[in-house]
């Protein structure tokens, strides 16, 4: 009887322990994530609830997907990398940087070691990638392909001339490594590239693929008036013709190397024709001297003392040619990465854009200049085009997430000419009735292919009397002032279908005052557009009825 009782108690104990262990295991299983997340999005609701207020600046090490612990690129003690010091250290939140995605510290598939930053003040996307030694393989020039899988306008600022936010068909850009290694190849440890994105007000989601490529070339040729070094050089191209096996890229520079490039360019006296001496003391001096607008594409920030607080990124007029072929890397060397573009996960990218082309205003009035060699033609001169920043009020798009940190902003425009035609039918009225004289171009050169625009525009006019007869050799008797286009009411002007082939370019600059932790800084972003033109009817008055052709010529 005692044995039976003991046996029953023993069985009961086993049952209790069995149930207890089973419940404990079930609780542990419930605590484990059912699906391992591959990408962390710190700005998303899920990211904030999991990690709270993320302070990546304090990260000295991160854990890779392989389990290896490595120092971060911005570790001040030691970091395995060929990235320039100022580029890898420029990740502070006070300067506008946000860690929008990463695949470290428990995230990511094997070999997927990405840290992705976006700067809310400049729109610069900065990507770090860690290449494990066991992944390493000698490559030539590294080219990161960014492929947007949906129509968007994030790459509107990627070429020499900026595009509009309404253009949605630029899907790819190739960007080179930022490296002190002359080959710009992938190196063991941290690699880095960055590019400026334009703000797309209609972007609601989609994905961005980051695909590592290699260009099989051993030389990088720099063309232009002045290209001093490949240090700090960023290769950037939105086009690649596989058949030609030649990569044509614009030459961009970033960080301290960008400022040094400007300094050496000025010292050479070959590039900036009217800036003979300039002590480059940060981004502020590049802006105040006018260098930033001459370059055509510029981002940077400075404090009250003009010292750099936002890494300078600029585009030169130099061209880079790589004689080789862009190829996808060998399988497994560096895995590609797909980034969600959902604003709920990463916020809104870019800072600004334009939804319509900026316009330059032309005066409809012209005054007599001289008799042309053609006896039937008189030359009339009118003032060069003008730009009014208020004309951009309806087409300037600003990222609302950035605006919450901005105290004030201004928009400016600087008119220049280039050495080639950028718009063939400037007034969209056909091709008749144009005669355009210019002063000697060489005396107006400001920078490689950038000229000061002429003060006057010259137009050839065939004068007619009140009966419609052409008046030849009428120079001494020609009307002093005439009205060139048709009037707003449709009455025919002296040259009713006037147009011209334009070489005008307009550098639009958005300058913002931002304040962080009681510190006020100035952020400047400039890009070059090909402007359109319109007649400045209403600022010119309504007295056109008092001039030719509304006052007919008596013969």
C-alpha cells in the first residue's frame, strides 16, 4: 500500500514537472520572433519601439551578420577602411544625419553589412558597407548601381543639368567608392559611397536596389581645364553604354578634398578666371566668393564664422572617362541590398526640387543699335533676361520633414551662359526672325565653359512702312524704340515669331538657416537648370502703342 502511494506520488511529480517544463518551453517559443528581420528601420514605429531613441554616434563596434565584431567607420580609435577621415566621421545627428536603415547587430543575411544614412538638410544619401576578409577579391574600380524599381524623381539632380520632379524615368545611377585608394576599388573593411537625392513630393513607397558592380579598368582619365587629383573624387553617371565599353562620368568631389580642389584650382589661375585669390576657410568662403554657383552643383553648410559644418559636395565641369566595362560582381562577393522607400519606414528623402522649369523674363522693348550689313535688316538691342525668385513660388517643392527644423530659407538664381546651345527654340515660336550678335566670348569666361551673359540681346528686324513695304538702308531714319513680340491682346509686334537658340543656364540656390541645440548654421544647395523664357509684358508698362509697329512709319 505504501509502495502504491509512493508510486502514485512519484508519477504525479513527474506529471507536474513535465507540465511545468512544457509551459516554460512554450513561453520561450512565444518570446522568439517567428521571422528573423533582415533590415532594421530605426525611424519606423517598429524600429523606435524596439530600440527607443537610437544613438548610433555612441556605437564603437557593430556585430556583422557573420558574428564578427568590428569597429564602426566613425570609431576614433581604429577603423579598417580607406574612406577619408572627414567623410566617415560626418554622421552626427546635430548636422542633420539620420540612420534610416542597417543590417548589423542581429539583422541581415550573411555578408549583408550595410549602414545607410540620409541627411535631412542636404538630401545626401550615404552608404557604408563592410567587406569581410573572406569575401575579399581584387577588383578594379568599384561602381555601386542604385536602381529605383518604381517611377520617381529622386535622381533629378544626378546629371549636369537638373531635371524636374515631374520627370519619373531616371531609374539608375552608378556611383563610385569614396576612397583614398587611387583605384577606387572595394577594400577590406568599410567602403562608402554617397549621392545627393532630389525631393520627390509624390513618392509614397517602392524599393531601391543597391547593386555592387566593378568596372574592369586600370586607369581613370580626367578631362577638363583642371583636375588635380583623384583623391576625394566621386564617379557618378546615369548612363552606361555597354557596347562602347566606356563609362562617361561627371567629376564630383566631397569633403576636405573638395575644398582643397577649389583651392588648387584657384592657385592654378586656369579655372576660375576672375577669382585670382581666395583663402578657402570652409564652405562659407566658397559660397561668399561665388565659387559655389560657378560650379553649378554644390551642397555644404557653415556656421557664423564660415567654418564647414556640413561636408562640401561639389560637381566640377570636368569629365571622367573609364575605358572598361561595368560588370556585376562575382556571385557572393558583395550581396546586393534592397531598401524600402516607404516614408513610414525611412522618412522622406531629398530636400528640394522644382516641378516646372524656371523662367527668365525678356523685355519686349528694344532700341536701335545699328544698320546690319544686310541692307534690309536693322539691329535692335534689348536688355538681357532677368530672373525673379518669386516666379518659383508655385513650383518649388520643399521636404516638409526638413522644414520643421528650418528657421528661414531664401531662393536665389544666378544667370550664366555656356559655350554650347542648350535650348534650340527658346520661345517655342518657331525659328524665324533671329539675329543674335555677341561680344567676344573669351573676355567673358568665368569658369570652364561658364560665361558672364551679355548685357544686351541683339535682334535683326526688317522694318516696314504703313503699307507693308520693306524699308532698306533705313538706319539713319529707323525708329529709336520698337516692340518686338505680339501684344498680350494679340496685336502683331515688330518680330511676331521671334525665337533664338539659347545658351543661358540658371543656377538655382536654396539657402536655409537651421538651428540645432542652440547653434545656427547655414545650409546651401545649388543646382543648374536650363531655363525657359517668357515676355515680361506687365513689368514693362502698357505704353507699347506709342512705339513701332503700333506707330507706323510714314515713307
